[in-house]
C-alpha cells in the first residue's frame, strides 16, 4: 500500500502533534500570539477598533447623538472601524506562522543543497 506519504513524514508529525488533553495545541497558538509584540499590538488595536466602532454604532442607533446627519455619519464611521478591526485581527492571526514556515523552508533547502 502506498498510502499518503505526507502523513508519515516528520514535518506532518511536527506540525500536528498528538496531545492527550486536546487543548495543548490551541493553548500554544494563543500563547504565541500574545507573547510577541508584532502580533500583540495588532490584536490589541484591532480589538480597540471593534469596540469603539460598536460603541459609535450603538450610540447612533440609541439616538444619543442629536443631529441626524451627525448620527448617520458616526454610524457609518463606526461600521468601517469595526470592519477594519475584524480584518486586522484576522490578518494578524493568519499570517502568524507564515514567516516561520518560510524560514524553515529556506533552511531545509540550504541543508538539502549541501548534501
């Protein structure tokens, strides 16, 4: 049987470790997001953007802002802020491992070319 050779390679085992508790992999991923400043600052700023956008939209909907044109403008601004914050959080989380993967691939290519 040929099977899937990718599942038996060392890289697959290293990227997908078996964990008895089931939460170790996700805890390590969250810790790696919070530990580095190049991921912590964008996550915090994205959360602040989402929070401030929701505050603006909710105050506009509740009618706390009196001129209707100002309320509409701030509601639009709050929606844009919330969308930008969600995108910033998404982008930060998805690109977290991309540099490590590229670096590991480059090192692996250099080692293979020397052998």
